[in-house]
C-alpha cells in the first residue's frame, strides 16, 4: 500500500505543480496586460500636461513615469514583444532629448519637436498595446 500511496502522492504533486505553473503563466500574462495599460496611461498623462501652466519640467516628470512603467512592462513581456518595447524605448529617448532641447532653447521649433516626439511615442505605444492585447 505504501508504494501505491507514494505513487498517488507523486501524481497529486505533479498535477499540483502543473496547475501552479499554468497559473503562474496566466499571472505573468495578466501582469504584462496590466503593465501595458499603465504605459498607455502614463503616455496619455503626457498629453494632458499643460505646458503653459506646468512647464517643460512637468513634461519631463511625466516622461520619467513613462520610462518607469515601460521598464516594468519590459520585464514582464515575452521575447516576441521585445521589438515593440524597444520601439517605445527609442521613442521615449527621442522625446526626452526633445524635452531637454526645449528646456535649453525654448523656441517654436524645439517645442514643435516635442509635439512630434509625443505623437511618435503615442504611435509606438499603440503598436505595443495592440501586440500585448492580442495575448490578453
């Protein structure tokens, strides 16, 4: 009987481990979906920054939040989504550069570059969101 009980216990442990691993996979996917929403929300917050009231410093702060959310997402997504994450990272880098340029030299051209960079970031985040949501 001990042999049968041992085999039964081993079988129960194997099934339990498989279910736990499946739940972890779903949990990681759920985290990635939630993180994707957080990135999108942080980007939308960029759009809501009122430069005339809050200035470029507020935009830079909002951009730092996008970067933080993106790094959290990057750790949760699968390898096949890394190109979309990298595109967003590149857009964030470009926007930070534009913001810093506008802080240094606040001309209409440098401010227009910030607007263009924000639009590019929104587009790459949209592509990432589409890719992530396909598996949510």
